[in-house]
C-alpha cells in the first residue's frame, strides 16, 4: 500500500491534473474512485470534511484530506519534485 491515496471521479479534469502530476513525479499512489452522487461519498467526506474531488492523503507527511487540485499539485511539486528536501 502506498503512502499517498487519491480520491477521484473518473473523467474529472481536476483529478486528471493531479494524477498527471503524481505520474510525472513517478510517485506510487493508491486510487479510490468515489461514487458519482455526492450523497454517497461518505469515505472522502470522512477524510476531508467535504465531498468534492480530487482529495489526497499522504501518510508519510501527515497530510489528511488535502483538496483543490492546484493546492495538491503545488504540494506534490514542493514535497516530491526536483529540489525537494
């Protein structure tokens, strides 16, 4: 099991943006597909407090339920990208 878990909805362009960054950085991650209906997205809501996707968790760095694709991409670049500590 990977440290990073991504909650996504297939076909979501924001999710694709995050997945592209994860792949670009060659990171191992698990994917959990959420139901199309927001009412049924209880798992992602428990993690992030909201039902929108994408959302990631990163156990290694204590990240629980980060949302907003731009924020996630920036976090991944800073944490795992070239020049990261």
